[in-house]
């Protein structure tokens, strides 16, 4: 838990919640804040299983998974390749397209070029191509005269994608089953604070959408899970422009390390389907392995 990414605080919250849930299930749990000495600490502890509660770079992008494969310690969630692909938003979109899953137009561009002029006709969104939790997202509105002035903390290369209007929907896959659909309701953009602050968003579960859209979310999420090679659990996020019907439903991204905080979506969906938080964490541990 914890780690070195921009999502460190979210990961600490996820780690604390999961550790407590696993203790309630009878497991002996050691909480480990992942620093530069992680390989040494894991060798020293020699755990039976690593529950990966890291988010963002180094913990969700295949790096820690590769280290755990090297150490031959069974671990939860997806393996090296699926993790690396899913956190790289542009490669994820390429896999979606190859599998007939709907996405908006997108491209990778130098951050300095994005600061100088519009690299895509507004409205569009600019974000890091390898972070999650809506870290560093810029929305350029229709008719904007000036390009976005990205902070110097943004990476040298960013993803620019056509803005997708509409409602924010999400579906969790556990094992090989898509659970349900949540409609995420916020006052504005579903940003970092809306995701993790208490009261930052309201989750309508199950989503009050037409059956065709509900079924499509389940189908698309399950197909994305398989196409990316995910294991145990993933969560796929959508935007739905209800005025366009099924044609208005597009995939945004797939998360191989869904948040497990008090306001997180995956545990809510699991509970709605009859699986307690403790049982969900237990299942992830029992499915842990190497050679993923």
C-alpha cells in the first residue's frame, strides 16, 4: 500500500480498508508501505500472498507485478501485461478498437505542443496517459480561444481525447462475471475530489438506464476484462450520451486495481450482488498466483 505514485493517499486508504477486512476474515496481515526497499522488505517478510493495494504508476502498471513474479510470491489482481496495458490509456484504446468496443478519437502529443495550440478541435480532454484517479485532467471547452496551460508537473507526453458528454457509468467484473451498473452523479466533472471525498459524488445503484444500455455496459466490461487479460477483478468506466442511445455509450478506461476505499465503487457493486467487503477481499487472496 502507499507507494510512490500520485495516488499514494488513495492507496493508503485502500490498504487500511483491505487489511482490516482481511483480518476480520481470519488472515494474519502485515501492512507494508511500498518504498524503494520493497523487494528487500518482502524477502525479509516472506509472505504467503501479497495483496496489491497500490494505485497508479509502479504499483498498477506491471512494475510491482514483475518484481513479485521475480520473487515468486503469489499476488492479487492482474499480471504484468494486463496491468501495463490497462494503465496505458492509449494502448487500452487500441485494444478496445481491435475488439470492436466503442471509444472516442484520441492521440498522444507533446505537452509543449498542447500548451502552444489546439492539437484537436475543442471540446477535448487532456490527461496523463498512465495515471488514474482523474489525476491531472484538463477539459478544454467548445469554442475555447486558447490552449490549456498544463502544469509543469504533467508528463512530457500526454493523451488528448475528444470530449465525451453525458452520464458517468461504471461496471465491475469479479472473476468472469460483470456485476451491475452504477450511475455516478456529481455536480460537475468526476475529478479526484468527487471520487474520494465523502459527499463528493452520489452513486445510483443499480443505474436507472434503459435495459439496452445496462446490458451493453455488462457486455462491454466483460469483453474489456478478457481483451486486456485482466484477472480476478477490474472496473470499466463509461460515458453515455443518452440522446444518442446505444451509439452514445463509449468506454473510457479499465482499472485493474479498483479503489477499495469507503467511497469506492467496486465494493459497493459487490455488496449489491451479495458479496461482503471481507468476502471480496478473501476471494482476491484465494485467487492469488504467479505466472499471470
